[in-house]
């Protein structure tokens, strides 16, 4: 045996000694990461079957939901702008994973784009509900223009146009025509929730809280130039200290950005500081980072806050005695309901033991090993079916909701693609000037949660 180490071996030992112990993966951790990646690939492929089987082949519009009723499939043949955006991004994700060829993915999205060009709009913005068989407006469900739903359609179009340059002209034209200034109140500096076309009026409420899923619409509206940059600073991190209906009295300080005073407030839970979402759900907190580079660019603000929300969701579920975590709006056996970790919200949603798998996938990039364990637990409740995970399970009662939702299927697939392919969907979004131009907003802010 040689007694002298080679120079390379010595350098390797020194390098390992200098490395923090937490950064050196043990064989078991490496094995788990490999197992997680393989499992995620299989889950993604299985989940995309929903879009293959429940998207109208003539219009390229995906059914909103599918429920099982006495063993029979009951498809809900209507769709929303959010569903359309998630379908396009899920198709790109499926191509990235090798499930589809590029030609197949382009063909599918092209069908959807051709339908979108013929659908009825208001100032280029899309209504809440359309029939999937012909793209006609569902007038019996009202004629509402939703700010947040249009934001997700715009995001899907932007990502598609960057993923496939041959579609860029078509996607860009659709996005350019979507005039978000019509939903913006310059006096308040915030976006209305939407516009009721039949009533001819904007909603009384605004999307005033930054840390909720509509921040995507705000971000890209700024990127388009439809609303001013000041809009970003006019949204609330917490509500003002004297708003005593809040679940906590916020602490923090006032900071000035671009000449606008911003109250950098935070709540505290188990000695961890965070900026709250509205209801404390994973969906509100983490859906925007499917396309926005919050983790990469918002290291002292949104990215850090995302990590805190994941950590606290996991802690909260454990404190409640739940075997699995991941509270977010989801289908229930007879309806659809909002769930969350109450301490994380301005006004927290209730938690009754219902968890939804899409919340686990949204958290992948912040807690991969915890997600790996959670996936195994969720499968033990018999929640995994032909189209991936069913939408929710009550871990207290064991009752599984026999339903799949297009939104939740799409969030899961896109989150998996970002985890497995180095943020590929986010990269496409930020390649476009609309995603790139406002990046400074993510970089410069520092939440009071350090």
C-alpha cells in the first residue's frame, strides 16, 4: 500500500475539510435525491395524462376539472384563463421531460393559440369561463374579467413564446393586446380584482397585498408598461399597524424605494419572521415563483419569504398532529374550499386535516427531502391514480377527494419541471423583456425578516 497521498488527494481532503458539513451530501442523501428525481419524472408523466385525455383536440382548451361519481368520470367541460396558461406551460414541461417531441408540443399549443385569437375578450383581456368545445363565452356564469386569471394566461403565453420562437409573434400579439391599465387605479396604485362586464363596473376590492398569487399580474403589467413601477411599492407587505382586524400586530419599519415609502412589516411565528399571505396557503405564497425568479433574485425578500412559508407550513402541520403537510385551496368531496396554515395569513384559512399534493410540489425547491417523505405519506392514503395525485385527502379522517383539477395538475407539473431542469420555466419567462425588465424590483427590496 502506498503511504504517500497524491497531491490531488491532499487537495481533495483540504477542500472537504473546508466545506461546511451541511453542504456535503451523505450517500443516503444522494440516494434520496436520485430516488426523488426518478419519482418526480414518473409523477409528471402520469399527471400530464390529464391534459392529454381532457383537452379538446379541436380547440386545445382543457377541462377545468374531472370528478369521479360512483366510479364514472364526470368531466367539467369549461375552462378559465388560468387553466389555459397552465396547460401551455405543462405542455412545455412535458416536452422538456421527453414525454412529447418539440413538434408535438408546438402543435398542441398552436391549436390553443388559434382558439384564443377567436375568443371573445374585453380590452384584450379574457373572461373567466369559456366552453371547451368551441371557445364560446359561458354567459350563464357571469361576464367577469379577473385580474389574477389573466395574469396567469399572460404568463403562459410569454413562456410559450420564448420556448418556441415560431410561436412568438402570435403569443406576443395576444399579450400586447391584454391591456391591464383598464384594471388599474392610479390614485390607489393597486389593481382592482376585476371588471364585471355585464354590470359595467370594476370591483370595489383591490389586490392590495403583495404576498398573494396576483403578484404575477402586477409584475408582468409593470413589465409590459401598462402600469407604473410605483405600483409594486403601493402594495402592502403587511397591512398598516393600526388595522386591528389582522391576525397579528405587525412589526417592522418604513423604507423608501423609488421615492415611495413602504412599510416593511412582518409577523412572527415560533421566532421566525415572515411577510404573510392572505390566508396562509401554499398556493398564494409559492405559485408566482413558478415563473418569477424570486429565489434567485429576491434573496432578502420574496425568495427568503417563500422559504419561511414552506418551513412554517411543515411545522404547523406537525404541531397539529397531521401525518402529511401542504395546506392550500383544493377540491373537497362535495365542493372546493380554501385551506391554509392560519398563522401565515392576514386572515388565515382554516385547517381541518385536508392537505393537497400540489402544495408539496410547489415547495420542492425549498424542502426537497421533506417533499420526498411527504409524497410517500400521501401515497399511503391511496391518493395516486391514473392521472397522478387526486386533489386532496383529509389526513385526520382518511377521506380522499375523487377529483382532478386542471389548475392543480398544471402547478404540479410546472413545479416538477423547474426542480428537475434548473428553473426552465422561469428562465423562459425572464428571457422575455416583460419578465426581464422589472427584475430590479425583486433584487433591491429587503423584507424586515432577516
